[in-house]
C-alpha cells in the first residue's frame, strides 16, 4: 500500500499549496502520474481536515514555465463530511490547511457525494465519468425554484426534456404539466402520458383574452390609427362585459366574463353612429372589418369559432391543466399550425391562465402546475423591443412569483444569449448541454455558480445527450449522461436523413394531395 493511503483512502496525488475562497490549489506529486494516471478535469478529490474530509472537483491543470516545475491543479471545493457522520453536505465549515494531502476519491466516496438525495428525487441518467452511479434530480427543488435547459440545436435538449418529464411522471403520475410545443416534437415521446391539442382541437374562447391580447389580434398596428382603434375596442369590450355581467362594481376590461361578438359589433356600430363627423368613422370601420374577418377565418376557429356563447371557463381550465389527469398528466399544446400573427397571443394566454389559476386557488386545495416553454427566447427575449409584451410579462410573472402559488416554469432554448437574463436568473436549476457559440457561453457563465467556469470550457466538447446540471436540483454540480430513450419514445426533432431518403424509391403518387389536404385542414 502506498504511503498516505489507507483502506478507505484513494491514491495520494498532491498537497495543498493555497486556499482562496472556494478554490484550493494543489501541487501534483510524481506518483500521481502512475497507476491510474494524472487526474482529469472534473475528477473528484478529497482533502482531510481536522473535522473530517473536504470534497472538490479538479477544474484546471497547468505546469510551470520551467521543466522541473511540478504540475499544479485548481480544485473547486464542493462540500464536506464529518468524522462522526460520513454523510456528505454542501458547503465548507473548515477549510484545508496548507500542505494537507490530496487524494483521489474512491468509488465509495464518489457514490457518497452523488448519492440519491434524501428529499424526493428521480434518476435522469448516469454520471459521465462513472456509468455505474445514477444522476438524480430533487423534484421539489427543481420545480419549486424553476429550471432551464439550454443547448445548441442537436445537443439533445428535447431528449433531456423527455427524460426528465418521464422520470418525474413515473414517480408522480398525478402531476399537471402544460408543455408548449412549437414543432410538434413531443407527441411520440409523451404520447401515452399526454393529451395533444392543436388548432383543430384547442378551445381558447376570445372572451378569456385580456384587452392587450385581444388588441394584438384585432389592432395589429401601433401608429396613430392603431391607437384610435385600440381606444374604441377597449371601450366596447368593457361595455360588452358589463352588459353580460350586469354588475359594474366588479367588471373591468380584462374580467373573463363571456360576452357575444355580436354585442361587441353592435356597440362599435352604435359608437360610430353617434359621431358628429362622418370622416371620423374610418377607425370604426377598420376595426369592424378585422373583427368580421377573424370570425370568418377558419384558422382562428379555436378562438372565434363558437356559435353559442357559454361560460366554459372551468371546462377550458380542466382540459388545459388535466384536472383530473385521467392517466394523461401532460397537455401538449401543438402551436406549429397556429397562425403566426396569434402565436404570441396563444402563449401569453396559456401562461397567464396558469399563473392566474395558481393565484386564485386556495392553498389547501392548490393544484401545482408545471409550464414548460420550448423556444423560450421567442417569448421572453433579451431585447424587449422584439417581445410581445403580454407573453413576456406572463412568463416573467411566473418566473418571479409563480413558486408562491404552486406554478413552476421550465425554459428551454437553443439561443441562451437571446433569452431574458431576468427570467433565466429566476431558474434555480440550469441544465447546460453542448454550446459552441461564444455569446451563448458568455451568457450561461453569468448564471454559473462561483468556481464553475471550467464547465464553460467543456461545453463545446459535450457529446449529444450530455450536460452539466447545477443549482438547486442537484446536491453538487454534475456532468450527466442522460438516459437513452427507446426509438419509439424519442422526440421528433431529428433532421431527416437526406442521404437515405433520396436513395429510396419515389414517393407515392398521392403524397402531394395528402399534404395539401392536411395543409388546408390545418392538421398535421
């Protein structure tokens, strides 16, 4: 047995040269280069203290300028274990002394640091450097403090979302999840657990929209004419809601009370007829024309298509949030066929309804919700000028206040640099997959914990399906290889294999007719 090793101690590899904050610098001994070889970036090491043992990960390796200088390593200190209790705990109460011995972590010590948390948790894969040890996420910390999954296209984001969701649903089948799916990627991956809604099956009645959301559909311009039309619409909507409710004291322009579009048209026409000067009628006529066009357009049928106005708000909420779940705890909102000019309105409405449902629920009867927003940079961008304000505001409100009311947020994006830093900063857990763009890496660096810069350098080299997980959902930052999904449970996000498809026999004669039929019916 080597000097400095005991039956419960790993190979001696160095001594402590300096300790500054959460980083210890160590000198590597010659013996570190024999046996198991030198330590690598991300390897776990241990350092004894008077009260127990400190654990850390190697975050940098370097040599001095002279040939006889010993190599040096920087170690990010993670936590410690005591003499009496071997359990690992985050944080350092007693720092290593100078010249303290540095050892490789044994398999038992690695398992101790990355052990399943005592809190409710789910497995999502294995450690990248040790496939025999499972990687765990603490469910309450993950969801209670929001999370983000970031990575370049093709890095495995959709698979990571699927693995995490299916792991949570395996343990918590009565969950309530709303997933906004811009490309219909998850129908196959979550098919047996999900209810899929598209424009043909979705019901979001116009009277649930706030004034800002409705104005985005009917008053798309922001010039002087648009301002006049918005003022007309605001007054007419308030009066239509008031007439339907019959109680002026509790009705605002945003109160979700059903009213008839025919009443809205009549009120606009009456206001136009009361004008002293006919030349001022143009904004009224334009607004009426757009309202009638929206009612007649089949693309907007999920919003304006109902012939009979009934108070279906409770039914809409039950369907969106799966109450009861009936074996399908996830609602997939496929917005790939939603008209582009109302996509932002739909996202705004869904996120706002989730928050408002949590806000107005009583605590003893609370139904916790998880809202996952794919391509989040489209709806909460860093540039407010490019944002649709109601959707940005709805998502930001969940990020800031949702945890108080049982509403959790998951942001998924392949363009982290374009994502709102304010919303991302509210995510207690960040899962970073492969990223090669320097702007994205710099953006993620701002949300990394101190001493974890070495992860940024490793991001471009991550394999597909690998990622770093850090924050509240894990005991310590960890490099994970996500569990592999069966072929029939993978998201439909893979690029079609051109080289294969272009070598197959010609497509069926009616493939174009079938495509046109789905196109016209707005059904993929």
